């Protein structure tokens, strides 16, 4: 049950304003949506007027943006396939392919629409070391802004997740080659005695390299080379939200969401392993490694409304959207774009 905790009235304004603080299952949430004014009842004014159809259209636009690599006019038609041992592992944008011609000992010239590694690079270690040396050199290129976010984090490169990795690559560089990236996202939620569902959301730190200060799942993280999915889940839960391993291990794998988008930094082909974790009602996540600045427990209908704002990390919004569909908070009889939403969450990489 949602309970308004405090209220303050400003005489110079016509509308009664309230603190953005709520109590759900005895836990107070001091959440704030930048640029949105709260009125009596605690809901931003525009929420009262936003029809379900408008919300649906915003979700369709989100999924379209997160899958824009498949859209007409994308760079896909001009990209080169990135192939290793005759298997495609990514897409190389044309401006990156041009830069790679400087390194003929590592990359063969584009041929038949594909860029390949030289035949002498015939092992996992040789490929990884040779490509990493090229990337270290390219860090000086002003046009490759993604390399300014170098993380010293290795991601596996392979045709599909179940295939043996062919090499590793620095995480910050993966968008230059459009290689598939994998991560884990956790929906942390609670269920009241009466069956009402609330969800824990994190607000990302303002110092994050990507999407600073916006809402996120309770915990999430990329799957690094040589590391398992469940290991990553437990690690991220502990580091980001101080969720003990004994609780994190109860998370259930439920689905994956997949999408491919392009922006000025390259091509992002990503698949997220999604887990649901019902948290004890008395448990409250705490800030751990500094990647999160706060946590909020909100009723699921309020979480749904927040998805239609710009205050949510896009792929995390997709994870929550999937939760709403799987748990029947969105149903085909009342959601006009139901099939579009489902399809947009599960595009083949």
C-alpha cells in the first residue's frame, strides 16, 4: 500500500505540493523525478492526463530506438561484417573499417563486405593481444570517443553465447566492432500479504560513465570474459546493493532481452540475462560500491508510469517492461501494442 508521508503547502502556488516521499511496506522512499512537479496525491500533474495509449506509444518508441540498427536508414547497409575463422562475430562501421587499414598485420583489407583477422592470428591469445595493441594505439583517435571510457575489462568475442570464445576485447571498444555483449539484470521486488507487488529501483551515481543519475534495476552488470552468469549476479548484488549471497542465490532466471542499436559511438548488440528476485519485505538494499546513490521501493503501477519518462536507463526500462508483461500487469486485451512490445524485447542479435 502506498502511503504519503509528509505534505507541505506553498501559499503562492495554486496547487498543493507534497514531498516525493512514500512508505511502502513500512519502508520510506525519497524518490525524485527531475523536472516533474508533484501535486496533491503525490503524482506529477501530467500522469493524471496520460492515457494508456500515450504510455504504449512511448514504450514502442523506446523499443524502436533500442533496435534502430534494424531500421531503414541505419548504418547497417554500409557496415562490414567482422569475421573470425569464417564466423561473423560483429559489425564494423565504415569509419572504423577505414582506420583498421592502418594495421595490415592484424586486419585484412575489407573484402566481400567483411573484415577479418590475418591468418597468422590463429589462437585466442594471439588474436586478443594483437587487437588489444591496435586498440591501445587507437585510444589517441579523437573521433573514437568510446575509448575515452577505457575500463580494463575484458569481454568475450564469439558468434553466440554458447560458442567457445575466439578472443577477448576491451569492453569500451566493443561498439567499434559491434560484437555481442552480455549482461545480467535483476528485478528486485516484494509482495505484500494482500498480494500487492512493489519493486526496488536504484538511482545511478552521477559519476557513472553512462546514464548518470537515472533510475536502474536494483542490480545489474556485464558478464566479463571467463566469468559465469550466476557468479556475476551474486557479485553485482553484493557490490551494488549489499544483497547477501544467501538472498541473491534465490534469484530465478526468467528470460533474456536482446536488442541492437547504433549511436555515434558504434553498434551495440546486447543480450541481458534477466532474473527475478523476491526480496524479504524487511530487507532494504544499501549503497555499496558507489555506482548507485540511492534505492527506492515503489508500487508496481508507479514503476510502470516512470518507464514513460526520460528518468530510466533504456535497457533497464526494457527489463522492467518484460517483468510487467510476464507478471500480467500488461495484458493483450488492454494493451494495443502488446505483440510489438513482446517482439521488441526479443530481437535476434
